C-alpha cells in the first residue's frame, strides 16, 4: 500500500494465506487504480480481523479501488473470516471493500464475510458506480446494516449482470431502531441508478 497501486497485475499461482493476516490492497488514501487478473488461480485462508475499539473500513482482497478492473478472483473457504466478531468494521467484501467506478468480472467467493457495522457484500461491500458481472457468491454474509449477497450498498450508476448467490445474508435487526437492510443481491440502494439483469 506504500507503492504504486496502478498498472497490470496477473496472479500466476494458487495462494494460501493461512499463516498471514491479510492487509487489503488499497486504503482510504491510496486507492487501487490498476487491473488485476486472477488468471484461474485461487486464494485460500484469507483472514482479516478487527481489533476491539479500532474502526476499520475497506476490508477484502482489495480495500479501496477506483477506476479499476478486477477479473477472475477466486476466494476459497478456509480457516479465515473476512471481517471479524470484535471491534468495528464497514465496507467489507470478499473481493473489494469499497469500489468507485470499478469493473468486477468473473469473481467467485466461498468465504464468510462479516461487517460489524455497515456495507457487507459477498463480492463488494459498497460501490459508487461501476459494473459487476459474472460473479458468484457462496459465502454467508452478515452485518449491522446494508447486507447483500453480491453488494452491500450501491450509489451512482451501477449495473449487475449474470450474478448468482447461494448463501445466507443477515442484517442484525437490533442494530438500530429500524433494523437492518438485507437483500439477496443488493442490501441497500439509496441513490443513483441500479440495473440488475440476468
């Protein structure tokens, strides 16, 4: 996250992160701006935890991405959890925590995704404009507010095409006075234009 986050990146082998705590690529001040191709390989045992009393946002393979293209990422189920059960977290997704004007294509997730606060998505936590296509989520997703099988919360002009969810999505009903927003594909779309097609 200290170097250049633009350019083209291609995965060339399966990756097992079982002995690592994953640091998402890109953060709120240094977005991922490039192109990533998973190239048919897998990532297993990706775990991202939070610490009591610490607020973390942008949790996923990529934390924050803008004007990026992410394709063929495949997150396998392992011993980890994307998110955690302590501390505070929002914008949590297996592939991208928060994306702006970003394209995510042919990505698959099998890992559990947990946001203790808002914006939990099986693929993308929150998106402000972009295209999501050919993505599949098999990992359960839970959070306080705005929980979706593909995207937690959308804004801007966002299209979702040929995406599939086979997992449970749960927004905690006791998170606030009116409960959480929970959807099979998208948890919450308060503004902008959202188009979903099969």
